[in-house]
C-alpha cells in the first residue's frame, strides 16, 4: 500500500533540527567550564545529535513538505529533541566524577522515565518537575542551565527557530509553523515566512535580554540581593517561554517583592501574541490596544486578580491551620496571614503574580499557594483553563478560543430568535471563518475529554500503587501537564514534585505535555488511518 505521506522527507528535516541542537548545547557547556564542572554530559549529547541528525538527513535528498509532512515532522521533532535532550540528565545522574562539585548520588534523573519527564516538561515549557531536590548541592550549574535553556528553546518553538535560521527549511516553512505555532493560526507578518519567523524570535530574544538586564539591575542596586548573574539569566530564560523552571527550590518566593513585580509584566508579555510586538516596533503601537484578544486577555487577568486579591485581603483565602494529614509549618501559615490580611500591597502582588503565572501557564510561584484555602485554590484551578493569547508562548485553551466560543454562542441565541438573520462571528472587525469556529469547538471538546479521561486514569493508577493523592490534586496534575502550566495543588504544588507518581503515570503525563504543546489535533491526526492512506 502506498502512503500519502512522504515520511522520509519528514525524518530528513527532523534530522536537520536534531543536528543543529548541538549549537545551543554549547551554552551549558561553557557554564560548566566556567564553574569547573564536568562537560561530558554536553559533549556526549552534542556527538549524538550530530551523528543521529546526519544519519536521518541521508534518508531524502530534496524533501517536499506539504501539510501532512509538516504535521509528522513537527510531532517527531518534539519527541526526538526530548529523547536526546534527556541524555545530559542521565549522564550527570550516574555520577560522572569530577573534582569541583561531586554530584549527589541519589539524583532522581537517573531513572530514564524521570529524565524524559523533566526534558519534555522543559521543551514544552510546562515547568512540572520530578527533581527531588532543586539545589546546586544536588545538581551542577551547567546541568541546571541546560534545564532552563530547554524551556527557552521550546518557548517560541524549535521548528519556528529552525525555519528562521536554516535556509533548507524555508520551503514548506509555512506548513511547519502552522503545525507547531501555538494558537488557532499564525499571522504572516512579512512576505517571506522565514522573515516572519525571524521577527517573532527577534521580539522573543529582545524581551528576554531586557528582563535579564532589569533583574540583574535590581541586584546591583541592592533591591534583590540573591538575583546574581546566574539567577538573572536563568529567570530570563524561563519567564519569556512561560516555563517556570527556577533554579531556586522556592521559585520566585526566594526573591524580593521588587523582583516579583519586575517578573509580572514579562509574564504578561509572554502571554501576548508576539505578532503585536512586531506591529508596535514597526510604527503601529496603537495596534496593541485595538486588538480584541489582547484587551480580553488583560480584562480576564484584571478581573480574576481582583477577585483573588479581595479573598486574600479579607483572609478568606488563607488557611489558619493545616488540614489533617498535611505537614505545613504552622509558623509559615501564620507568617503568610500576618503579611497579607488587611495589607493591600502583598494581597495585590500575590494575587496578580499567581493569576498571571497560571493564566499565562508560566508556573512560577511567589508563595506556596498550597497554604491557601479552597476558595482561592478554585480560582487558580479555573485560571488553569484560560491560557494566554494565540501566537504567544502560553499554553491551555487560550483566550481567543474562549472569545470565539462566547461570541458564537451569543450568535446562536440571536439566530434562534431571528431565524432569518445572517450574523457572522467577528474578531478584530473581521468575520471568523466557519471552518475555524468548528476547529475551535473540536479542540476545546477534545481538551476537556482528555482532561476528564486522564484524571480518571491517573487517579486509578495512583490508587493501584497506594499513592495517597486527592481527586483535586489529580485534576490539577492533569490540568497542569495538558495545559503546560506546571505546578498544581498538594503533592504537585509549587514547592512539590511529580516524583511519586508511577513510571506509567509519568510516561502518560509526558504524552499529555507533548499533545498539549502541539495543541492536540496536529498530534492526533497522525494516528488516524486516513492520514496515511492514499
């Protein structure tokens, strides 16, 4: 049977991307050299990427990329970089000896499933972790920098980056970017798709550098004592991709209020359609505030933050004592209540930070929101389903889809009362194509079905191995991995980890992160017979 998909062409381009993955690996290698750590994890991985990538490139001489090949290439690329990207973690965890900083022998990343989980979480910018201990006592600065760099590479999209800088991907680049880019569709900013990709990555790079400079500036001026060069770079690399892999075990709670305020607008920017920044920089700044999706995005953040700030300010959103069976430090709970209740700035800062972090799916924590009571946690659970803008680095359902769904439901009510009426759904003054509306409904339905089915499966598996996890914790774990959010509640909270789930559940969540990052349909379609048959 002849296939409708030229899989050799897809694999050839996967090889090209894989080969050039050796280039960014130079960065953690340099960090390791600077701190006197072993470079073997990175040297070995660079050799593997070049060898495997070169081998795959020989499968086809002149790849012809259509929509089918684009779906397959993008899906396989994210799996390939995850598998190869896990190699540094595996090598480090097995204790390659070096003099300056011996590695902790109980590193959780020695388990291949854990290494895959951490790497997929990085590239998909999920931010969920299986690290038992996040510190430089257990992990080298080089390996932690690789962990953070995976998020930056995955944020705007590995394939979008490849289209921007590799001439061999310029042909067929539009199909590749449509298959990978987050959101219902990518706006073509320039006549050439490679130039559009470069414009998007240029805005992404510029905002990253600006945040690093501002964070380190706080350190220089004495407003964030522990925000040194390493931490400033690490948080710049993980904010703009809405990743959330902080090298600090307490995430952003480890830093001053000034640092937290600086991070907030960059998370907001990361959840914004990057095409709008291109319009701003090319002389049309008003385009930003005329954009319907952007105004809706800011409105949702403002309303949800105000509700949460009120709950925290009044004290209804904060625990007074730890629930039975929980081990929160009572002094920590009392400290939070004293700092927040009746105090405007902490209540506003904590609510805005957490709402922005969850809505944009960044996953940072400025406080352990496990110590918040049920009303506040339900607000955050609701926020996990909102998502950032289309064309941003954020995950989940996304504002534009909710906007179109609400508008189309209102249209159905109107046309039911006025059957003769013709009323298109409009977005930014333009009628939305009916096929696009059906696609949005299909995506949202699949998202919710996956959420509920996955919650049931993971909860049953946890019961099978005797892992004590509540249904709310399981729901939050699924919402956090499928939506690429990162932290959930309870054991998978902002200061917790996914380590205690079984290997089977963790592999399932690896698939959820992969499917969630590519927005479900481009992945599921390659498992249908119609996709392959001629």
